[in-house]
C-alpha cells in the first residue's frame, strides 16, 4: 500500500482555529459524536472486491467500527443524517447539516478506481463546529486491500483527534482452541486487530502456546509440543516454514523477540532449575541470563532493549523482576498483594502490564517499571496473558469463564472500555503486532 500526497489528496496541517481534541489520559464518560458517511465515488467502477460505490460504504463502516472500538468516539447512526454526500461535499462539507445531527467531527472521503485495477481511498477529517479541516490523506492499494486503507484512515483520524499514534492497522496472533479439556486442540491463528482476515497457521496436530511477533512481523516465535518435546519454534509467515531454534535436551518455552529482532529470550529447564537464556538468531549463540534457584520465566524486553522484565518464584511466590539486558542488576519490582506473572513491557516504555493472582481471581494490571503505581484494569473470574497495542494505550488478554470457555478481550488504560474480540473459535495467548508497514 502507498500513501500518496497529490494536490487533490494531500496531508495538510490542521488550521490554527481547529480546537477539537479527545483527551485519552482518563476515562471517557461521553465519547465524541462523529459522523462517518459512506465514502463516495464519481462513477461506480467494478473491481475484484466490488464496485467503488460498494467499497465506499464498506470503508466507512470499518472506520466507524475502529473508532467506536476505542471507546473514545460514538459514530452516529447513518439513518439520522439529514444530508447525502456528493464528491464535491468531500472537500467542501455542508457543516450546518452536520451540526444539526450534533456531529462534532466528520470523516468522509472518496474511493476511485486506478488504471491498474487498484483503488485510491481518499480520507478527510473535519472539525464540524469550527468548520476546519483536520487532515486529509490518500491511500493507494489493491482492491482487495481496501480494509487496510480503512484502518489507515481510522488511524489518521485517531491520531489527529487524540494526539497519539493509532493502532488499527495491526494484527493479532493467538492460540485458537477447540475440543474438550482432556483433548484440547490448539492451533496458531492470525487476524487483523478487529477479527477480519482470519486464518489458521498450524493444523492442530501439535499443541502450541505463547506465540509472539518479531518486530518485522514476518516471523512468529512460539512453543510447540511437536514430538512430545516442548521447544521454542519459529514460524515464517508467507512460506509457512517452521523450525525449532535448537535441539535442546531440556524443555524450552516462553519465547520473545528482542526489539531489533536479532535475538530471542526464553526459559529453559536444566537440572531441575529454570532460567532465562538469550539466543542470537544469526549464530545460535546461547547466553544464560539468570542463575537463581527456582523458576525464572516470561521475559519481555523494554522497547529500547536495555532491560528485561520477567517473573520468578525465587522469593517463594511468583513476582516480577527487572534486569539489564545482559542479566545484571536483577531486582524485584512487585510488592502488592497476591502473585504477579506474565509481565509485558509497554511499547511506550512507561508501564509494564501483568497478570495478578489473588483473592481467587486473575486480573490484568499495570505498574511503572520501578514497581510504583500498581493498579488493576479488570476484575473478572480469570483474565491473563496481556499484550499491548502498538501505541501502548490498549491491552488485549484472554478471559476464562467458570465453565472453561476462553475468549480474547481488550481493555484500555482507564479500565473502562472493555470489549470482546471476535474469533471463530475460542482463543487464548494473544500477541499484538506493531503497526503494519
């Protein structure tokens, strides 16, 4: 997909008079009313994904759904619109009509066919009350790539109205689950962050756990029980190639890539002790990072690669520790009630998400890297396995119901916008990708 900046569809700085802004640093009691009418086309042209008129309506629906899912925006019901949108209205909206339906922001645009069979999606955002243009941008893609163009438009709107990077043009890898508890089938699956574009990566013949994206997003690391040997594997998207990272005689698990993608950190059990190791992928050189008695696992790098957070029971219960990337300077950071597990460093670097076990419940929480500011975001029966959105504002996790059913959920940092993520089957162990290139 290309982002284009021609005269008709150019990214412009917002005028000084534009004052609309959504504050995402606290819970939103009243989401911003926003109108997202169907994107228009000068003349309907057939494409492999439908006519440009049909795609215009689909693009608008995806944008509206993305913005609504953030909890910050309330897309208005199209049935309430008092005016239709023409191609001319895209660049010169009838602001009075949009004020009539109490829209505070307007997202509109165009879909046009290109000579090579692809399409261009033009995305425009406006502050309705000040009649000011906030942003505009064009996205050139294949007709089949219309959903990505819609996600990119939603990211543009989110970014302009919140001041933060968007997160809608991203993917989720997770473990799809089915079958009875005694014979559970677990397969790797990948999908867009909204559940679209779903596909299975493995057959389910071997049990898989804890998939994680590489920074470049073309490789996934995970744990597999192939041959009844629990080991860390790599999966290459596109080719579907799978390979174990080493023929270790001991169990290896809980892998995660370094921020530069050059190495993996994971746990390995040797002689009755479980420690964290780092492997350089180019050379397969292995370095042991922890040596304390007990179980050290679930390592996660800080975004700058300088430190690693992990869980350990070296003190008698599961707690969180931070160490330098070379294994030095190990110190405990969790001192709240209960046990703490599955830590994940935010891509912003300011927080660590974790699972807290206490009071008969598993909850998702966050704390600062020094252990201060601990707070819980969820309070269900069993929530665990957090993963961060690319902008560090939303956390996805999996929830187990008392009956045993497991599903994917997300919650924002306020703890107020909690929602279920659609998957064809049950799901666990999600991992959020960075924004797609």
